[in-house]
């Protein structure tokens, strides 16, 4: 009986940890409250499966203007606040950070940009 109780406790702890990770990630991505709570509940109920689903489905659809720091949609071509040309940016293949065209190395991880 005690072993069965410990197994359920371990499952509960894993599910709570997954839910906390999803909540923090959704907050960092500036996800609306309703979607953030929905994904947190999915992770709480499904545990690791819910965490994986969240990571696959809830991709980051926002970007930050490197010139003024304004959050915009990923498809935005120009910053609505300062007019910065967001098309002139590309992603580092190692860490995913945005780099300007002509930049030879990633300023986050040092990877050479082609």
C-alpha cells in the first residue's frame, strides 16, 4: 500500500512541476491569461505529455524590437513604435536569438552566422 501511495505522490509532484514550467513559460511569452491558465491546467492534468503538447503547439508568436524594446507579432515587418526594419533580422541557428543582417557572430552565444 505504501508503495502505491508514493507512486501517486511522485506523479502529482511531476505534474505540478510541469504545470509551473508551463505557467512561467506562458507568462514569459506574454500569453493572454485565459490561454495561460488553459495550458497550465493541461500540464497539471497530463504532466509531461501536457508539457510536450504546450511546447509543440504554443510557439512563440511575438518578437521584441531590438531598437526600442516594443513587443510585436512575429509577422510584423516594421516596429509600430519606432519604425525599425524588423525584416533586416535573422535568427541564430544555435540559440534562436535575433541578429541583424551583416552581423558575423551571434551576440548571445558567439556562434558564427552565415
